C-alpha cells in the first residue's frame, strides 16, 4: 500500500508540471505589448529587404497585391500586434470535467513509453482590420506557442468593417457590412451585423478573434459540433475571409460605411463624432 501511494504521488507531481508551465505562458501573454527588437533582423526575401529599407511602409500594399509573407518580422515592423492564445484543450479532471486550457495534449504509445505532444492556436491582430490565426504543435509547450504565433503573423489578412445593421444608421465601421457564413467540418457559423453598443454576442474564443480584428458589435449563429474548438475557430476564419471576397457595388461603400484598410486614430475619432451628431 505504501509503495502504491508513493507511486501515485510521483504521477501527480509529473502531471502538475505542464499546468505550471501553462500558467507561466498565460501570464507572459497577458503582459502589455512590447515592440519586438528588429535591429538584428537579416531579411532572407526580397519583400523583407524592401520592408527593412522602408520602401514599403504599409501592410495593405502587401495584402492588396497578394504578395506572400514568409518572414514574421515583416508584420512586426509594419503593425503593432496584440496576441492571444485560444482555449482549445482541456485539463484532466474526474469524468472529463477538467477546465479549459490553451494547450491540447495528445500522446503516442510506443515501446519506450508515452510520447506527449502539445498543440495550441494563436490569434494576432492590430484591432484595426487585420487578423491572423496560426496552429503550432511541438513536444514542449513553449516551442508550440512560438510556432503558432509565428504562423499567425505570416498568415495575416485584412477584413471589411462597416455598419450593415438595419437598426443602426451611425455609418461608422463598428461592425461588419453584411452577413457572411463560414464552415469547417460540421461546424457552421453565421456572422451578422449588430447595432452600435450591442457588443460581441458570440462564444468567448470567437469574441477574442473578433476583438483583435477590430469588430465591436456582432451577432453570431452556429450549427454543428461547436465543442470542437479548432473547427469552430477555422469556420470563423473562413467567414471573415469572405468579407473581402464578396463583391460589393460601389454605391454601397458609402451607405454601409465599408472600410477595407486600417483607419488612423484621428480619422476614427472623427467618424465617431459624426455618428453621434
């Protein structure tokens, strides 16, 4: 009995280590934004060289021309990004009742023993019309997080914002201009414009993505197995990408207050004042 209790105690200590690492990672993610040090950056692509030499100073010039971004430093030098890890995993608990966590742990059975791996989903955005999502998987938590953030920066894209709700006529880009639907697996999500002040009426993880994208008010409707958070998040990404792919008549750009590029802070304040008036 004593030997068995000792063995259980060792297993508990082994299981507590990843949770401690995870808490440290989350604390680090909650720190305020710090501009990355790009003084030692040596570009490996022609696009990176142009960005470092300040021939390109706007991220929209890259995205509008469909240029491929292969270095995350390109995005770091052009945007002030906020980042967040999404809760896609679940810690161990009785009868599957563990709390949500940012790392999803899987393991492979081998002759040498169990080989665990950690995967995570990261979201980066400037809260001004740009958002990126990245998936990372590694044997340790920190490399998985770094890989996810790096891939999220490389896959950044822009969205359209506007005021498409019939209940609101403020003509400020606080929501989306029209309803869009995204799908991944069995999960289907519909994003609908909401009036000003309504807030983000959606799942918590989807709300994190929408907030980083710069959307303040929205309604959502979902179908399928939304417990599968990875498919749920990819469905939301599919819907956001359709905002730019959908063709819009030129006369609707003014009536729906559609904005495709970043808005300077001064211009955004002027739009808000006009809406109040």
